[in-house]
C-alpha cells in the first residue's frame, strides 16, 4: 500500500507541475498581450497629447496676435476720434458763443421791429 500511495503521489506530482506550467504560460502570454495593448494605447495617448500641446501653443500665438491687433485698433480709433473732434470742437464753440448774441440782436423782446428793420439799425 505504501508503494501505491507513493506511486500515486509521484504521478500526481508530475502531472500537476506540467498543468501549472501550461496555465502559467497562458497567463503570461495573456499579460504580455495586455501589456502590448497598453503600451500601444499609451503611445497613442502621447501622440495625441503632443498634437494637443502643439495646437494649444498655436492658439496662444493667435491670441497674442489678436490682443496686439486689438490694442492697435483701439489706439487708432481713439486717434481718429480725437482727429475728428478737433475741427468740430471750435465750430461748435463759435456757434454756442456767437449765436445768442446775434439772435438777441435780431429778436430783442424790447423792440417790436421786424428782423429786417432791426438789421437796418445795426
């Protein structure tokens, strides 16, 4: 009986390591496949990140150019406003200060004369 038990144990020991070895090999191959897939996805993610970084830098340059243009256009607009306001300002001041004097002369409430008679008096 002891011999049969030893033989049984001996044959079980030989079968078990072979089965474990095949299972382990299958697991290792599955893990290698998953690792290769993960590395491929990682490489794709790095390429995508590089592209996004390139586009981000391009957008930053574009925004800088737009800010420069905005500053320039605002300055030019203020300059043009000032240029247009200069000739109008003296004219409006002349009208404001000279108009009441002429109108009060022609349409004085103290006289009942017509404007043509008032013009003759002047």
